[in-house]
C-alpha cells in the first residue's frame, strides 16, 4: 500500500538563497550588475523571498562586500522580501541603513564548526545574537535563524538531534520568526532527516521550521520529500544549484530551485514559480559565472528543446 | 509528526544494470577487457545481480555485439546472477548457449515507444515474448520483465497507471519472475511514483515489482524513497550513473548505484554492497569511457579524500 500523506502542505514557500549562499564562494568577483540582474530574473520567475546579500566583514566574504550597493541599487518589487545575513550589530546597522526587509543569523549545531565559521562557541554566538535580534525586532525587521550542520559536521562528524533541538528552541525563544535547518555539507539522508524531524516536531511546529539542503551526495530531494511529508512548508534552494566551490569537484552547492520546483509540480504542491523563467534565470547567471548549470531538471529541459 | 514506515524493507536487492543499460549507448566501442573488468569490480563490491549483456541484433546495438564473448570469457562468481536481455528466440538461444543465469524482456507502456524501440505494437511484443518466456522457463531460466516509460513517454507524454497495470499483469501471467518499472526518460516525480504504485499494489505484491529510475530530472532518489516506503525491495541502478548519451547534456543515465547505496545506508537498509569498492569500480569504468562520474555520492567521497 502507498501511504497517504495527510500532513503534506498544499503550498510551499521557496526561499531563494542563490544570490547569497550561492554566490558567496564564487572564486571570481561577480559584477554588481550581474547580481542585480539575477534578483530581477528571480523575481520575474515568481520567487517572493530573495536572500540578496550578506552584511559581514568584507575581508571574510569579499564576494558580498557590495551588498550595501546592491540593496541601494535594486529594483524593489512589491510582494518580494529582500533579506540579508547580519551576523552582528554592525551588520544589522548596514542592513537597516539600506532597508533590508528581513535579516538572518547563523548558528552552528557543532562547537567546532561554530569556532571555524564564526569564531566563537555556540553559547557565545547566542549571546552575540541576542541584541541583534532585539534591535532588529524593535526596528520591525523579522529575523530568520539558520542552524548549520544539522545532519553532520565536517570536523566532528555526527550531530545529535538533541543539539539541534536545543539550539532551535533558543533561537525561537530569542525571537527568530523561523529556523532553517541546514545540512551544510550535504551528508544527510532521508533516514537522518526523519530522525531529526521526529525529534524536533513534537515540540516545534512545522510552521516554525524550514529545511536547507545541499546536494553534495545527491540526497537533497529525497530529504525534502521527507520534510514535506512531515508538514514542513518552507524550503531553501538556489537557482542552478549555485554554491559550493566550482573548482572542487564534489563540493556541490545548494539544492537547485529548478529541481525542487519540478518535484513540487509533480506532487501538486503550489509554489508560485514559473519554471521556464526560472531556468532562464539560472542559465543567465551560470553564463556570467562560466560554470555548468547544476540543476538536472534545467539541463533536461534545455536539452529537450534543442 | 514524522510518519512511521512500517512497510519499508529491511533488505534491498540491487540490480546492477551498468554493464548493459549503462554501456549500450556509449558512442565508442568499449573493449571486452574493460567490460570484463567492470563485472569483476562490481562482484568484488558485493553486487550479486549483474545485467551483463544483451543478445539483440548487433546492428541495432553494436555496443552489445560482444555479449556472447563476454559471457564466455567472464569469471563466474558463486552467488552472482549474470543476466542478459533476450528480446526474441534468437537472443534466447544465444543466452542459453553461453549459460546466462537469467534473461530479461522489454515491453513498453506506450504504443509509440513500443514501435520505435522494438518495432511492433505492445500486443505484438507480448505475442513475441510468449514463446521466449516459455522456452526460457523450460530451460530453467528465470525471466525478468521490463516495462519502459511507466511515468511518461517521449512521444506520447503521459502514460496512465492503468496501462502499466495491464502490462504488468500480462507479463507476470506469462511467467515473468518480476516486473521492473522503468521511468526510461526520467520525467517522473515522487507524486507520479505514488500514483503509479497506488494503482499497482492493491493487485500486484511488492515482491513482484522492481523500480528502474533514470536521474534525468534529478528525481530518482526521491522516487526510490517512495518505492521503499511502499514496500518495494528491488532497485535497478548503474554504477557511476552510466547510461544516457555522454554527448547530449541533460540525457542523464540510470540512477547511480553509489547514490542509492548511500541512501540505503542512511535508512539502515541492508544491501550487501561495499561503497568504497563500488566507487572504485565506477571510477575505473569512467576512466575507460573518458566520461565524468555521474554519481554525486562518489564525487563527494572522492573529493573528501583529496
């Protein structure tokens, strides 16, 4: 018998992270005009949440050094949320100065990754975030919390669902609107995702959770299917599977938005995105970056037309 | 809440189709020695069902013209099934002459694909198969039935679950041991797979069914997860995602055995395959074929080691 999936959402919100998570590791500078065009193309395709930039120290992430300029230059669409990463008060001030619609913070579920990624312990990161979340909220900006390495850490290996639950609970208590569960290195499988969500969902409602998968081991869509079946209705993805390092084979990027949209179409789940326009958006940015399109659905569509 | 998957099998049988379905469309002749090595490597990795060749007319599939020689030269391992495609009596005679352990037949679930692929209607194909199945069974050879295009046809578009059920019923009634449901062009999603299996499983037990996905649109692992959740315990796959045409971007091959094994490991489902050895097998044949390894899990593992 095939199971009935009564919890599966009828509509999903796609959080497009290509302009930020996708581009931040590109080895060559991406022109501001190309970033601007990407935002335009993604909004044209119907995506209504664009993670557009990152207000971090320019020396740490040079590719995002022009986020202020991008926010100032961009053509704001009605109904589209333009979000940015703000790891500290300085970042939040920059985000407020240019009028970001929403901000996001990054915590890690492993101590070693926290140290390597944001130079502090998990507890210290939460102390640092508290005033940022409070100030953002006072300014009327919703805050999104990210948790990295929820299904595995490159330094520590396995991460327990309990560690993720503790951090999720704290980020929500501190005022985050939702928490995005990130399998940063893409090692998780459907089984891991089931175990994690089985631990979280009795306490945290699915409306407070998003999933953020990387397709490093090809498991992202199967993981997303598990999340959908559990009632989660917010999915992070990047057009053309941007992300990772194009010079390191195997260091795959985010799950491709096109592949997610193709899955959702087949499941009859609404998302508001025009797949044809999305594919063109992906092709345009891949052409700028001189990299292959990592979306299998996009490649299949493009191949079918020729 | 995360669903309980009580029907999910505890052990899965992997049908390795790389040596046949994977290699048959390669544009350059693959040396017999490389095919022999591939079978050795796959058996070393623990795969116990190898679809080794195809006894079709050499002009139709030149790449398989040496299947007789391959079967005669191969080093038969105890406990490994060496299978071959035998579309007609002539093919079956060749398979019997070289001692194939099992044979397979191909039917299509769309009339146009049947005409284009095997030059006859679906009804005519069944008439042609009847004496082949009978003769194979008389000779003690089990017969596997394939159905192509179960989730979509490149000429007709949608294929109804009813058409697949009718054909499945007939192939099993004619004596096929099991029927492998093939999404030949890789267009199916988890939703399509659910709808197909919901139509088949009330009549056909999951132990009579296998699934055969191509990763053209990146959906294969999500589809396999649906099949596992419905109790299906036989999965076709090809090492390194062999198959398709390497000169046509987007014409992806079979789902990569490595990616399936990685999924099964995470789900705690037994399969008997050593992933490290499997990755080496995939790397060796990709090197011979001068093509990229299409397994994301394999690329991620190899990248992690460097």
